[in-house]
């Protein structure tokens, strides 16, 4: 009976994990298809930039920039440090690399706000929740933004449920065998007591 319950639990958790992997693949593929690449960044006027994307140009003023994240890493082949920047704006975020042809203009935009080269620059009195609603690629059509957030939520939910199912699959709770061992130990106690009584009789 215990073996049957354990096997059923493993089958159920395995199916849930496969389902989560499928949903995760769908969400990743959907986000990849709706991703918008930046082709160029141009300075139009003082404090006004135009970000040219696959879906068309988007004008960005310095007041539209909410948060800047810098990440320094190393290229696998050359070993030279590569800077990866993420700029959150009111029209979506811009993801740039120091190897991009428009990296110089991107750095001009960043340095015009972040004078000290901080890893994270953010406007005061702004929370991550307020900035999170702009967590989509700049240039994404407005009608696709809800779908992007739906796929992001689906991705997080799939990872969470899949991880919990894997934990249950690796560390199952086996309550019944423990009860049997306890009952068996209790049943052996009178035998030990009878042996002790025999020893007391011999000692007398």
C-alpha cells in the first residue's frame, strides 16, 4: 500500500514537472519572439535622444530615465571587460553592451545622469514596484505589453511550481514506514522485559 502511494506521488510530481517545463519553454519562446532589438541611439537635441528599434523610433528625454544598472563582466575570447547596461525608461528598458555600435551614445545618455559611475542609479522616491511596470523592451507595441507581463508571470510560476515538485520528488514524506517501525519497536519491548526478569531470577 505504501509503495503504491509512493509510486502514484512520483508519477504525479513527474507530470507536473513536465508540464512546468513545457510552460517554461512556451514563455521563453514567446518572450524571444516579442523581443525588440535596439539598432541605434541618436542625439537629437540636448537631453533628447532617439532610440531606433526594430518596431520604429522612440524619443527618450533625460526625465524619462528612471533607473540605470551597470554590470561589468569579461568577454570569453578576448578577456577584455565588457559593460552591460540596462536603462529603465517610461517607454520600456534599453539593454546595451559596450560591444554594440551605439554604445558611445548609450554611455553619453547614462553619464549625463549618473556622474559617478555607480552600479545602480535610480531616481529618488521611486520603488522597484513603480519601475517594474516598465519592465519590457523599449519599442514593444502597447497592445503586446500585457502579453509580455503574462509570459513573465507564467515563467515565474512555472519555475516555482516545478522547483516545489522536484523537491517533493527527491524528498518524499514517508509517514507510514515510520509508524510501522515504531509499532515494531513497541512490540519488542515485552520480550526484553521478560529477559530482564529471567536475569533477576537467576541472580537471586
